[in-house]
C-alpha cells in the first residue's frame, strides 16, 4: 500500500504542487524567516525569554554582529535600563551608525572588533554595493552583492574579552556573523563550559555553505548543555533531537537555552 501511494504521489505532473507545498511548510515553520528583519519573530522570542524563562533584575547581553543596532534596540525596548549590552561590530559604516544611535546610552558599549576562536588580526570582507553585509569569510551573499573589498580588523575571543572585563555571566549571546558563528562559539568554550552563558541566539542559512558549517556542528558543540528552539514569527518551537532535515540553508534564527 505504501509503495503504491509513493508511486502515485511522485508522478512528474504533481511536482509543482509538492514544491509549492514545501515552500508553504517552510513558511509555517519560519524557515527562511530570518530575512524578514521587521517580523522575523526575534523580538517576540526575546520578550518570551526575558519574561518567561530568565526573569531577573539585571541582564548582560552580547550583540555579536550588531550591524546597525536593530537587535540592541529591541533589547532596550524590552528591558530598558535593566541590561548592560555589549555590541561587537568591526564594520566601519555600521560601527559609526551604532555610535550615533547609542552614544547617549550608558548601558550600551560599542566595540569595533570581531569575535572568533583566537586573539589575532584578520580581514573583514564586504561589498562596495552593500556594506551592511560583511563577514570574516568572503561568502555567497557578499559575492552576489558586488565587488568584494576587505580591511584589517582586530579579532578577540569571547573568553578573553570576558576575562579582561571581569564579566562572569552572559544572559543572552546573540550571534549573527554571516557563517562565522561556530568560530565565535569556539572562542567562548570556557564560558560555555562554566555554565556562564544562559542563552545563545544564532543564525543559520546559506552563508554557512561558504564556511562549511552544518546544524550538526551546533548540536555537537552545545546539545549536552542546551535545548534548541527554532524562532517562529509569534513564538518558539522546541527541537527535540538533531535530524538531517534541519540542514536547510535558508536564513533562520535559533535559540539554544541552557538546560535546567
């Protein structure tokens, strides 16, 4: 019976229908929803996390790949002055925007460096036509946007930064670095091992193809200490276990929340 059904539904003339159905399924799961900056579901997920999961008087938030500050603005709208936010943005154009936006905010620190797996210097790559897109790896998005340019920047590990600043705990570590997310986590191993990072938000999508990063890498690195959630437009969905079906390279946001 099953084989007959498979034969019937796999007819060539039905394929356009199944392709449209698959797109609809992805939309319902918010797979690829990271493209939609204004309604990606990130702000709703933040509100859920800060009001239902980790409720306290003061928070420490790291915005790694802060770009022009939307995520930081969302945190401020939810937490007000109850947060100390560290924005990491080595891209000059975006760094200047951040300074203009948050220089009056005593609880926001703007850092013109990148985070990765070692303390060093390196190149950041960006497009002359779309400077808001930048990465430590010349990835697909940048190459499609126009001429690839580069400039040298300072690179630190999260572990060394926290040691220098005396930061003992991070309530939320948000990472959006165009395919370089795993390297940021590798530079955070001590803090992760010590249970000092309570929640990690990361992006997974086509830029991970350039760096050969898979969802499996996130699970292997974090799943013994964290539960995984996919960010929806109006909530979150817990992912019980890793499966190959998670390897969909469309920009999607995920949360890894420390297990109780």
